[in-house]
């Protein structure tokens, strides 16, 4: 007697392209949703996306982002870095960073340019580098809380006003805490009760130390070619240096040339007009301790910019644009980011000269 067995073959589809779970980019999200989005993207795309943890905040929240690159363990490729959420109230910077993650991952193996960038470069995106301040900013609709800028460093009781000294205030402006121009004589930067308090000494904050240490680590050092740090607001593309008036890096003209291309690409999308230059030149005043200044001075990064997102600077306290502006403003900003990605790919992967 011959017995016939029945074999059931189950086909499990292998997803070769990028996959993003549904996420509503038309509204702002809280810390937990942001963290979950980042982790979901990594877990759903393990062949070319990796969760990267670089440290912790004062209150113990993880400073994390994504490395996007195929093969995921290759750390020898040219690097482009994007970050946001350095200032607590600047929610669009966080939102746009996540939108860019979506554009990159969702475009893998669907869009030829995006696929080449991911195959031949490593792209690091850190949407939220000041999680404590961000959580605090979203905790109340009161203006004094919603417009919080700093991190949540413990109270320092050496603050002052014109009428009183010995005032206790918490928080440090992370974008004044990097070790460049730290001796700049500014009462604003030295007052713990100021929005722009630089901290007691350079890299006093765990958040800035984490960025410094990762930037100088073997994973990043010597390979960082392009960087965009997202902020709000004003519609500026800011170049180094800003810690001193009339101080420029040797490749300033090259930075300006690409900055103008970025500006024109954004404008071509829907007419939004940016200004390009150092903040020191644009505002006729220096601002010490900035991340892009320190990174440009202490690494061999080529193209580095700070984007002050819309609306324009004359709009008072518009750090959180209305939600109905989010998607189309993210889309137009993405046009500028792609200009940087393309230049880094052409110059550092294909060897094209500029």
C-alpha cells in the first residue's frame, strides 16, 4: 500500500523595499509616539535601518535616532547627518526629521536616487535631541511652558534680573553649550534665567556631551560629509561661523554656493523664500556655543547648515507653526535636503568635482 503525504508550503513574502507603518504627519505628536515611530521604522526595516542610542538626557530619556544605510553594519561610507528638537519649543524640527525618515525609508527600492543614497552612504537622523525640554513644552498650554527653549538641567540659583539677584532657574540652551566662543562677553548667555543660558561650562549637559562623543567616535569621525540641524523659525539657511562677527571657515564660498542651491530648490517648490548666510552676518550679532560652529571647527565635515524653518522671522513667537502647514512645509524643506544628499553622493561617492 502506497501512502501519499500532503505537504503544505507556506510562502512568507520577503519585503525588499522600505516599509513605513501608517503615521499621521498632519499633526504634532508626543514623546511616546515619536519614540515608537523611530523604533517601528528600525524593526520593520532591519536590513538597512538601525536604532542608534547615543546617550541619555538629564531626566533619563534615551537620545536615539536611526542609521539608514545598506548594509546596515557598514560604517565606512560617507555620512549625512540630520537632527532636530535641540530646542524644546521647536516642534516642527522634530516633525520634519521624522518626515524625512519616512521619505528615505519609503523610497528605498522604489526611487532610484533614494536607493543609491541608502546603498552608498549612511544617513543618520536624530529627530529629538532635547527630549526633556520637549516633554515639558508640551505639558501645558501656558505660554511660559509652551515657549520653553532649554533642556531641564537642575536649578542654578545664580540668576538675576535688573531688580534682584540669587534667582533660581533651571535649564541650559543646548545650542549655546558647545565649546566654541564660550568666553564671549554676553550677560544673556551667562544668566541662568535667560532663555539662552550657555551653562556653567562647555559640554556641561549630557545631551551635548552625547552629541560630541558620537560625532568624534570611530563610527562618525572622518566620514561626516553633510549635516543639517533643524530649528524654528525665520526662513534662514545658516552657515558657520556664528560665534564671532566676520569669522568664516576656509570653504565658506563653497558652503554659500550649495546653500544658494538649497534655497532655490525650496523656493521652486512653492515660492517660500529663505535667506542664506551666517547668523552673525544676518543679525549683526554673535552667538557663541553653537553646534554647527563646533562641529565645523572640530571635524572635517564639508557641508553643514542650520535650517531655521518657516514662518519668517517677523512672525512673533511662531515656533510651532499651525498643524495645517506641516505637510506642505515638510515637503518643500525635503527638496532642500535632497540637494545636500545629491551633492554628498556626487562628490564623495562618484568623485565629481565642485
